[in-house]
C-alpha cells in the first residue's frame, strides 16, 4: 500500500499545476497551427512537442534526473547546445548553404533595407530598459526584433541565459506569425500607387561574384563586429560550400541532414525549456509583448526606409516600398508576404526575387547587430 | 536616476548599433560594387574563354525579360514538383472480381475459324 501511495506521488496527475496545463495547451496550440495552418511547421512541431515534454509534471529534486534544468538528465545534456550557443551557428551553416545571395548582389542598394529593419532591435532594447530589465536582459530581448531565431537564442545564451526559453519561444512564435503581423503594417504605411511599383528585372550575377561574396562579406562584417564571427562565419562558410562548386557533398549535408538534426534538437529543447515552474512569470509575458512590438517596429522601419530611398531614386530605379518589410530576416517568410501583398495589388507584379535581397541582408544585419550588443553589453 | 542612466545607455547603444550596422553594410555594398567594376574591367569574360557556352540573346549584364524569368521559374517549379509524364514504377496486381455475364464472356469473342495447320509448317 505504501508503495502504491509513493507511486501515486510520482505521477503527473498528482503533481500537476494550472501552469503545467496552460503550457500543455500552448504546446498543443503550436502543434495545431503548424499542422492545420502550415505556419512554420518545421519549427513549431518540434517546439510544440518540446513544450509537452517539458511540462509533463513530475516530482522534482528527488534525484529522478528528468527535467531539463536538472543536472545529468538527458534533456539537460541536449539543452547544453542551446545554453552554450552551439546550435545557432550550426543552423547558420545550413542557412548559408541554402541561401542564394544573387538577389542581393544584383541590386546591392537593397542591402540598406536589411540594415533599416534592425532599428526594431534597438528600439525594443530601449523599451525593455524602460520596463525595468537590466542592460544585458534588454539586449537579449531586443534581438527578437531581428526576426532571426538562431541569433536570438545565441545572444540570449550569452547575455541572459535565464530568459532563453521566453526569448526563443517569442522569436519563433512571431516568425511563424509573420504572415499575420506584417501585412496590416505594410498596407498602413504604403499607398496603392506605391504598392503598384514594378521594379527593374535583376541583372545576371556571375559565378565569380557569388564565390567572392561570402569571403568578402565575412571579412568585412567580422572585422567590424567580431562578436558576430560564430554566426556570420558559419553563414558565409555554408554559402561558400554551396557556391564554390567543388564541395557539393559538404554543402548538401549542411543544408539537409545537418540543419535538420540541429533543428530537431534546438526545437525540442527550446520547447522543453518552457517548464511552467520557471517559464510562467510576469517577465515572460513582458518579453512576449516586447517581441511583438519589435517585429512591428522592424517591419515599419523597413517599409519607411524604402519610401525614404525612393525620394532619391528616379524612374524605373524606384523600389516598391513593400520589399522593405522583408528586411526583417525571417527568411523566406517575410519575402513571401511581400510577394503576396504585391500580387494582391497587381497580379502581374512579382516581388519575390526583389524581396529576397533585403531578406538575406536582414540576416547579415541582425548578426552584425548581435555582435555589437555582445561587444557593448558583455565587454 | 538609475533608470535615466540606463535609458541614456540604451540610446547610446541604439545610435552606435544602427550606425555600425548601416556602415558595415554600406562598406559591403561599395566593396562588392568595386569588385564587380574591377571584374568587368580586368577580368576575363566568359565570352572570351568559352564563346560557345553563352546563350544567344542573354548578354552578361543585360537584365532578363519577365517572360524568360517566368519560363525558367515554371520549369524549375514543375521539375521540383515532378509534374512530368513519368509514372510511378510500382506494379500492383489487383484481383478483379466480376460476375459472369454472357455479354462480357471471352468465349463469345473468339472467332471460330479453323486453322490449316499444314500451312503452318
């Protein structure tokens, strides 16, 4: 009888709290929108299931070594890759091996839109400071505005490891919600005439340019912002594997098997890190609010900067301001959103390739911004 | 007081951050422009090295027309989605059960013609 009672004390039913149930519902919601609505399923299914794994209640601190925050547990070992910032550079390697920079190379001025959208990071940093977070926490929260999950995790792991779960969940949730968050802002800030602007077709980019770009870009950005070396180094290395033409096997592994494995580990552990006992705090709620705000500011600043650029551009060199919204990195979702809004305004206006320019520039811009935050706030 | 100091620090970081992000991407932009310029001026063109490889009507830096881009996109899309006329190479045997009917009877379809076997030799 005593054994049975002891066993009952160990069950999830005995240890459940309202927090666990709320988080389980959040996990189920993530899985639902991933499968039903097809919102970032490759991220939201692992994260959603990770939330379920992390929120099955059990008796803590009795040596079971089950929880993600308990030393020696399997989940704790897997979480090591998040805490030490190992997974994000590996994800960047895969992203680099998938990314085609020709859209950016064919129209280099679009790189400025990728820079403009990073305003969201720094305005959110100010917002976080105003709400009482300390400098390092504010920096880690601000990076959500970069709309780049791996960068957000990388920076949070360095600046505010205790907030990593909330920041990662906020970053990935809003990335999945890009098709919901961005369109109203884009419509609000552009006129019908501006949405109808057709952009000049892109020029053909030579193979030499594509090979030289990752080397050039890495050297320049890393010399300016060495804090971004782990991210940009892997991004451009992956891209060189793709473009060199002599490392197809490596490039292929980086963009398929490797990135898939790391995505699974990252998604599940980030999800599991949202254990109700440590995750459901007023701070987490504030981070969610600030995250949404940063996405909106980033989108708005990209669009407004595109309009500003148009003041200096003439004739068919004018750019469609919608592509400014793709400056938030969320690759390639924000570019797809631009394409959809552009086609709705004019069914013959294909903006996807033009939007990919600011989109990949946004990845570079957010990694540079991350390096600056590390240098200033850790130094 | 501390909050004001913190906000001041935030403004400083913001201004510094935005300036550095912009300047690094602008340097990147101009260095790539310079590289393309030097490549055009001093680099060997593809045409000189292998004239046969160039596609007629598409010059080095001439923008592609919308029709060409859409035709290429459609071809890539169809190729990725496997919209082609190959069928799956899986053969399945499904047992067909059909009730007997004289109308579909095979025996009635056979012509009763005699074969002169002597001619077959």
